[in-house]
């Protein structure tokens, strides 16, 4: 083993290197990574004492603190209540629980709570091969941890979406307790409205995993799951929603049925799955909610424009971008079949060597055993948009990507241009530069 003190020095240097590399030298196109504003970062640092505190206990049907088992909670409880109310107001619902520490934790608590409420272990989900998150799948959280029986929606690969008519037949036949929408490879709104009636018919709760699209939902440009028939939204808070890492579950306590489910979800949060709830992120979550209320529509529109622009640019230059007949995407991401140029693993690595960061991704028609080298790339645009990229910048970025994909230049040659190009985009847009600026805006309003 290396010398203990040398490891500390190396750890410190690696951290500094990472901060410079990913923030200043790379163009980030990972679809699951958000970008906090300086104000959100400042609020998170300002709340550093909260990071070491505990707040175990129960919440009420409004999502407010009901009972805590530690002392010293009088401000901590107010902070949690205020942050929850900001999320409820932003998403136009009357219940939220923000104690979840991740989107997967939100899914765990929701799936467990709803299975307890229905006494039904069946759940209809999008197939993992077609973009569902691993936490929905029988090989992941849903099956291997919670013991739920997954039944797949019927998926239309050409449309990159759930087939509502054929899935209705599946739901009627399976009679699940939960029907889940949303996912990780998520290009188009899912057919909640079309399937709500059959979900009600069999007594299933509708859960919508909005982790990837929560910011687009807040911005009003993707779909409005709670108005379209979802009983509950689960989400992370750090992808298109540009807050601190964490999770949330939201819904409406509007009748005995949903109130019963809320109480079961709360039980699944505490005492079943949470002790420390990472309280230091909650003030920053509130500032992110403020930014999305003020700037979310403009931000979301530009994210989608940028994704569609990239899809068109790559497509016109001979790269297979899925769903050309539908404008490629209505979300923050595009799916690209890169098999003709060496496959997802090779091209993702080549792009990384050029300091353009995106991830390889299985496509629905791939051999699902080819995870090491799938056909696809999943490319996200929320980070670059928040840095100020508009359509013209996206086209230039695509030219750099095409140089790598087609082998016109080496990744090392393109890297120099990427680093220089990135220098013009180091100010965060659609947000506040510090907390005082946010408070000043409120005072003026």
C-alpha cells in the first residue's frame, strides 16, 4: 500500500485536476448530469452545518415535518417544510417528500409504498432494453431488492415510445398494482393520458419517473404528468432540474386512496430506507426551484431546440439519429446509432479523448448482451444549454464531433479546439450568480 500521507496529497491533487478538467476543459453531454448555478452552489456551501445533522421522524399528509426524534430541530424542520412547499408550488401539487437522497431512493420508496398499499407485487414497466432505468427492472431494485414481478409495456421501437393500445391489453391481463412510465433513454412524452383509464380499471397506481425530464416538466415543454393522470412523480433533482444531488416524490393528497398510498410511501422512506436524509442539500434545492420558476420555460425550450438542432446536423452529415421522422426528440437527449463508425464504446472513448463527454448506450434493437460495445450513444444538452450554447454553437460542436466520429482528425487534434471553444462558455445562464442576487430579485418583485 502507498504511504498514507502520499495518498492524501494525491487525493487532493486528483480532486483539483477533476474540477479543472470537467468544468473548464470538457464539453459535457452526459444526459443524466445537471449543472448547478453559482447561487445554488453558494447556498449549498452556506448550509454546511446541516450536512452533519440528523432529522429522523415522520411527516404529515402535506409533506411537512410531523415528528422528529432528535433535538435541535426547530430551524431544520422549517428548512425542510419551506423547501418542500417550494417544490409543491412549482409542480402544482399538494404533497411532496424531499427526504430522498437520490432518484433511485425515490423509486425504492414509491414502489415499496405502492406495493404495500395495493398488496399487489406486479408492476408494468418499460422494458430495460427500451430505456427504463435499472431501478424499474427485475434485475435491479424493483425485482432483486423489492421482489416485484415486472411485466413489460409493449414498446414501439420505430416510435421510440410505449404502444398505448397493446400496453392497455397487457395491463388488463396482468392487473398490476403499479404502472410505471418514464426512463433514462427518454425522447418523447409517454402515453399517460391514453393509459390512465385502464390503470384505474384494474386499480393500479400510476408512477412516473421524471428523473431525466423534471426540469422540462417544470419548464412546461415536455408533458405534465400529474395533470395527465400520474398519481406520483419520482425524480432525482440534478439532471434537467439543475439542483443539488437528491431525490423527491410528489403527488396530490386528494382522496382516501392517494392518502393511503402517501402514508405507505412515507413509511417506506422512514423508517424503512432513510436515516440521514442529507439535509445540507435542501436550501440549495429551494434556490434551484426559484430559478426554474423564473427561468425554467426559457431554459427548457432552448434545451429541446439544441437537442433537435444536433439531431438534424448529425443526421444531415450521415450519422443515424433515431426518430428522424419525429424530429429526433422532444426532450433533452438524442439517441444516435454509431455502429457504422465502430460502435458506441469506440466512439464514446474517442470523443472523451477529444474532451467531449457522452455515454455509450444500448439501443432497443441491440443484442442486450452487447453492453460492452452497444450500437448507440446517448447525448444530452442540458449542461451545454445552461452554459449558453445556442443553435449556432451546437452546429459547431457537431462539426467537432463529426471530425472524431468520421476519423477526419485525431481526437488529440480536436481536443485543442474543444478546450479553446469551451473558454467562451464558462458563465452559467438561466440562474443567479449568487444568493444575494436571488434575494434582490425577490425584493424587487
